[in-house]
C-alpha cells in the first residue's frame, strides 16, 4: 500500500484495512495533518478511551520497541488499539520499522511535519509492504481547496455558490485550522439549511483571516517597503509559515499578471481588476490599482518565476525558510520602489 493516492485518502482514513500496521501522516500543512490524524483515530477507536494510547516522541526514540509492544496489546474493550505519536521526526525510523514487523492488531499512527524524501521515516515506510500507509498533506490550492471548503460547509448543513467558494479559497490562505474556523464562522453567519453567496462570504470573511499577509503583499507590490516589513513581521508572528508566505505572494503576483495582460490589451486598470475572479476586495482595490500602474506584465512574469524559485528553495536547500520568504517579499517591495522613481 505505502503511499496513498489523494483520491483514496478519505476512504482509507474512514476504514483502514486490517493489514495496516503503521500509518505516517506528514507534510507542510500541519492543520491538515492533525485533521487527518483525528479522522483516523475516530475511525479506529471511536469514543473508547481505552483504545487509544499516546506515546511521547522522545520515549519512542529512546526505546525502539515501545511502539511495537503497545500495538501488540489488544484494546481492553475489544477492537483495534491505536498508538499515536505526535510531532514525529526521522529519529523514529527504527521504531517505525520495529512496529511494522511486530505482532498484534493495533495501528501505530505517526504525525509529522515536512520530512526528508531520501532518508528517515518516509523512505522506510514508502518502500514497505501493505502493512504501511503514507499520507502526504500539502496545502491545497485552486479547485481542490474549493472542494474541501465545500465539504466543510456541508458538514454544517450549508451549501455554497461557486463564486463564494472561489472567494474563500483565494482569501483564506493555506492554514487548515484557520480555514476551519472561518468556515464555522460563516456557517453560523448564514444559518443552517442556507446557501452561502459570494456576498455572504465577502461580508463574513473579508475582515478576518490573512489580513496581515494580504497587507504585506499589497504593500510590497505597491512599493511601501516600511509597511511591508511591519506587516510581514505581524503575519509571521501570527503563525504564517514561510511556504505559505511565498505561495500567497505567488498567487498575488499571478493575479496582478492577469490584470496587467488585460491592461496591455487596452483595458483600464480599474476594468482589469474588475475582471478578476474571485473579485478583489473593495478595500484592497486602491493598492491593487497602484501596483498595477507600477508593474508591467513581463515584470510580473519575472517576479512569478523568482517566487517559484523561492518556493523550491524553502523545500530543498536546507536554508532557513523564513529568511527565504522574507527575502522574496522584500525583493518585490524593492523592485516596486524602484519602479516608482
């Protein structure tokens, strides 16, 4: 089994096969990691407190037999036992291998952030047999994120128009826990058995999440270097991950690029912004239009390429990812300042 295809993840988490001995859930999106781990835990043990045992990561690292031993014990009330380790690292590779080879009906669940591709936990389990399952959790974007938001709303008995889902996907960023909080707020805002319109989403969410990151990127592309620095500090302090910052910057530049292409074909900056979907939030329009007057389409295309490279560096070079993200956003502001002269 090893790596679980994205289309099979929901089914696997709801009903893991009897042969599964160990599950690794990892990735950049820690909120999604936790969400999927909770889903699997409920599916295996339900509300039975005797079916779940939490093992500290450090204890499992020191004694590589603990996970296998715990998984070999039957649950006191019957059924399968789940052994859960949070904040797992590559230091658990040997313990994971021991659990994979051990006896018993239980499942070992390892939750981790980003992991190396070629050493440690990932290759140890990805190359294993059907007793192992590996689930990657990367931030969703575009249609995939819209579909997830739609499913979250449905859990609250609420449906949504396509325009509302598009606005939310663009506005809410990539933090799964933040997205869930905003979805819950929106469901309460419209009430049960109602349909969320784009106007509902704008009214409920626009003053909420990711404002500091939005402010950072608007300030950067419109050439306000001082505000860029202050807003970026605030966004990072409130939990914006480096890769989230870079991806948000890339989406912002791509939207500006689409508008710049429309301007190059004869549209006014205002009309070009009005054509973007999801729509630009009305309070952000002045900064968007200012940026659009500063940047040409070729310059924005080049900025997008630089941000693609920055995202690659956050994942592959081992350099401090916050430093990479800060440099990428600061470079946007510096170029915009030069364009104002």
